[in-house]
C-alpha cells in the first residue's frame, strides 16, 4: 500500500483531483483521519474535512506510484 498526503482547498481542486484519480485503474482511498472515502467520487470527497491534510492510499506498482505522485504534485504542498 502506497500513500501520499495532499491538501485540497477549492471545488476546482476537488474536480482536478477526482479527474486524475478516475484515470487510474487502481482503487484510491482518501482519509481525513475520521472518514475514508473513494477518491474517484466527487460527492464522497466533499464528506472530508479539507481544513487539514488528507491521506491518499492506493495499491499499485512502483511505476504507477511515481506517475500518480507526479500528476498530483500540485496537491502535495
């Protein structure tokens, strides 16, 4: 299981993240520490407390991990 930490501060960023997540063949789970949601679901992403960093978990190859990490750099601040 691989993990990254992201921050999402706007509706547009949620849309952008979900778009990147849905393009992946593997399951992506996002957690705020209290709730775990499907990172490919726009509606579920709004159930999270975005005032704090979010943990993104996924199980994929090292190559897929590197590519997803590069594609989501804008959220990893």
